[in-house]
C-alpha cells in the first residue's frame, strides 16, 4: 500500500517526466523547503517522523538534488581530485585505495586521474579538476613543478612524495627516502657487498634523488668509494621491470664487477633479479639485492625480496587529515608544511644468508 505522500506524488506527477523540485518535495511532505534541505544534508533539527516522511517522498518521487547548482552557490562540491602518475604501480594504487576509502567515509567523492607520467596530461587534469569545482587536490609524485598556472581559483593542494619548487603554500607528505636509501645500502654493506650498483629512473624527482643521496652516504660511512659506473639509469620510456633487466644485462656484458644491487623500487629490483638468474648468477650467494616500497612482488618472488617498507596508511591518513582541514576553511599549519613518515628495513631472502632465506 502506498503512503499518503506517495499518492500525492502520483496524482501531481501523473505521466510527466519533468524533474521533481525541492519545492514539490516540501509540498508533498507537508514541510518547509528548509526542512527538506536539512533532511537531505543530515543537518539541523527535525523529528524522526519528519525525516521518514521527507525521505519517503524523495524515494518515491525520484527527486535528485542539483549538486552542480549547489556547488556554484556554496563554492563546494564535496569532491576531491587525486592525480597519480601510474595507477598500475602497486605502491601508488595502495595509496589511492586508502585515500579513496578515507574521503568516502568523510562524504567526499573522488576523481582519480592517471597521467601515465605525462606532463601534458597532468596539466590537462588540473584544468579538468578545476572545471569540476573540486574542493581539493592530492598530487602523488610526478614532476617537481606544479602546473598551478592552469587554475584560476585557489585550490588546497597536498603533495605526496615530491617537494614542489614553485609553490610554497603546499603541504608535502613523504616517506623518509634518504633514510630508506641509507638503510637499503647499509643492509648490502653489512652482508659483505663492496661493489653496489643502484638502479634509478627520473633522477629529478625528489624521492629518487633522496634515495640516491642515502645510497651515497651509506657508501661513505662504510668506507666504500663511489663508482659512477655502477649508477644505472633506466630509459624513461621503459617499464621498471624491463628497464632494470636491460641495464643489468649491459653491466654483465661489460664485465663490470658487482656484488650488490639496490633497486630504488621493488620492480626495478625484481627486474635485476630476473636478469641475474637468466645469466646463471645466484641470488643472494653471488649477488645480493634489495628493493624499495614493500610491494606484493617483494613477497611473491623467489627468493623473496628484501626491501624498504613505506607506511601507506600513515601517509594517506596525514594527507587526508590536512586536506580535510584546509577544505573546511582551516589554514596550513607550519608543522604540516612538510611531514616525514618513517620507513623500516624488511630483511628477506635476497640479502639474508642461505639459512635465513624465505
């Protein structure tokens, strides 16, 4: 049996397909427009009976709030943009998943923008997100200079894993990449390695640069001279896995001696291990390897990959906490301008002795 409110809806609407207005919902529910608005937004005071009656009319009439018009009036859209350079990357996807979960719990919708590491796409997404009236943007890695010249209104921006050079009022949240690079290299040194190759990509990105500095510092502290011939850079157009295989293949073909490899992410380390095994070089007996990120491939490969663990939950929590604060009108605190999240060493089969290998 239909409710009295529903019968009114049917009588008034008939067969017409015109969108139902909030004024009509208020009339059919026998309440004010302000009360309907309070029920829709779950704010203010109203009885449970009123909420039930209004919600019944909304459900039965098919009323949908005009969020675009509301956004224009309030300059808020309850949406957030997340710009990511490579959504297929395990670490990036974990961050995006966690961010989306947190914002959904806070009643925000999320636009996920995958740039495929293209600067042109990143600029286009900034323009697109502005046109959608997003309340805030999170940039995950990518280039060092933010394309803020493409936007015409102030939008709170949080950067993850990069320190933009051109925008001082942006919060940057990142793992302690220097410490991670240091711990990774020290693990190889502690296991007896003295000729340690490092595999990098995008040298200009702050995260990579800091990991490389940590590598150099660990060599210096270990009394091991740096050999630039062991600095291996993957071609920008190559995947991490294929690029790492290629540079290790070349290193072997040149007969340059090495006994350790630091892949600055896990897929680079995995690609290096694939190359070594193809050449009959044993891991870790002949060459020890360590990665960075603690992604699923680190556990899945055999031997399992030693790596540097990044605290995804902490990074996502801090990024969302600060952006929610800024989107609600708060100011960026000085202590929140740059947040460094600790990392930890995970020892597995590619660096441990034979007896300890997983």
